[in-house]
């Protein structure tokens, strides 16, 4: 086996340092608190404690699965089509699980993020195309997250939308700054905000009480007429988010130092639980969003003009002030946490594809500008959110296809390359997403 075809395994702790742009000496002196920990020291804590210690990266990814874009698409789906798109939410979350696991696996096995691996695999023009579209979808993501968090501040405290957007940027920057203290404080902060979102919608579920029978009926794969394809594509774009595919591999690449096949298998077993628990929770939240909206607007006659603010007002009429408070707090937590994750994804994408690093404050300022312009223009927040999530769906194949190609390649993954059935499943997911995107384009231009 020549050097060019040798698997890209991390051979020692140096690989973890390389992924963060630091030297082994800096890590040894503990100047960098989030240097990768040896997997042996994690598993030595015992099976349960060791698994718990490995939880975290998927919870960071899962926050993006319940961001304000999910609010807008799920509320629109429930208000306009009742329970008929429940199956789309379930399908999107089921597709997301293997996608995120493969992204995490690539990081664990190789010690590199997906953008770094793409940079070593593809020509410069291809890398720049992948990078440019990744930056575009990152800005679309930021747009959704800033608008949602700003709306949360507006609903909670009456803060005007433009100042609320600026406050969101500052708070998200503070949350992301927790990384300077190590990966655990940042992961815990993001996971705590995910739990806030979960508790908020659990309370709304109890207050509103959607129909279990109608929810089950909604599992039948039917797309109603009247814009259901647009909403379905938006739901998928809000769930299987391209920037999260990149960020998950970056988080796991520096999480632990696993040398040898057995240590990697131990790490991957823990990663599997991380993905199932975190994304399972996100899936339940998304289903709750849609079914609560379906119950709130069932028979009201104004489903076609429903916004997030409308849902907030209707919730107050049906369930009282406690439910509206829970809704607003969950929306704010969702926007702030997912905005931090979006900025982190941008750093990983730029450092990986084009080996450029930009100061965090500069990047934060640039990516928030489109959101502030939208807020200043006074555009309909929910409409902008829905369009941004559809744009994300068109960006998924640009991340998903390289992930499939790299994770199935024995030259990169060695013995951990995908089995044929895994590759076939992933190809099926890619074909499903591309087909829905194509159907939407066909309806838009030829209907």
C-alpha cells in the first residue's frame, strides 16, 4: 500500500492537535483545554459513565434540528395541512440519524473533519465550489437563527426586532466563547438550551393536547395539494441541515484520541448512543411543534396566513399565558444556541476547505449582516424563514455526496469503510432529497 492510498487514521495524539491548529507541546502543557482525551481514559470510567462522558457532539448538532427554521416550517405545515405532513417530519429525522452518525464516524476514525478530508480529496476548483455553497447555506442558516431569536426576544420582552437581532449576536458570541474553556462547557450550555426547548414543547403538548388518532393517520405518506411540496422540502432542509453534517465531523475529530481498531469501535458505540438520544429528542420536539400547530389552527379558517407570532397569540387564547411564555423562551433558546452552532460550522468549513481562519468576531459580524438587513426591512419573518429552509434543502447534496464517497472509501476509512447496505441506505436518502428538490423546481417552473 503506497502513501497515497494509506488510510487516513489518526496514528497518535498529534492528529487531534492538527485538527485544532495547535502543537502537541501546547496540548501537553494543557494550554488548550479542549485537546482530545485518550479514549482509554474515558472507557476506564466504566461502561455507563464512559458512555455518558462521550455524549455531547450530537446534542450540539441536534440544536440545529430544532432551530427557528423548524418552528416556521412545522407551524406552517400544521396550520396549513393539519396532521398530513407528520410523516415528512418523521422521515426527515429518520434520515438525519444515519447521516449524522456517518459524519461523527468520519471524524472519530480519521481525526479530521469532513471539509478537511474533502480538501485532500478534490481538486481546487471543486473545493472552492463546495466551500462557496457551504458558506451560502451557512448564511441562510444564520438568517433563520437570528430572526427566530430576535422574535423570541420581541415576544418575551417587547424588544424591537432590529435591536433584538443585535442582542442575539452578542449572546451567541458569548455562548460560543465557552469553547475557550474546553468542549464540555460549550456542549453543556448547548444541551441545556436544547432541554429548555424540549421542556417548553412538552408543556405545550400537555396544554393543547393534539389528537393521537390524527397524528397516527398523518404517518400515511401523502402530499396534499396547495404547496405541500414546498413545505415538505422546507421541513427536510430544516432537519437534515448541510452545515451540521460538517460540524459534527469537526466536533468528533477532536473529541477523543482513539488509537487502534478496538478503541475506535468503543468510541463509535458511544457515538451511536449520542446520535440516537440527541436526534430522537429533536425528532419528538419537531413532531410536537407540528401537531400542536395542527390542533391550534384546526378549523380556524386562517391557516393560510399563520406566522410564528400568530401561533404565539393563538396559543395564549387556547392555553393561557404559561404556554405562551414557554413558547417564547423555547424560541429564544433555540435561536441563540443554533446561532452559536452555525458560527462554529462556518469556522470548520472555512478552515477545512480553503485552510483560512478568520477572527470569530469578524465572522460573526459578517454572517449576521443579512439578518439585520431583513429585520430592518420589516419583512415577514415566517416567510423568510420558510424560504431559507428550502434553500438549505438544495444545499444538502453538496455535503451528503462527499460524505457518502469518503465514508465508503477503504483508502480513507480502512476497516471502518461503510458496508454495502449502509452505502445503499445513504444513496437512497440522497436520492429522496434530490427528488423532492427536483419536484419542487418542476412545480415552480412548469406548473
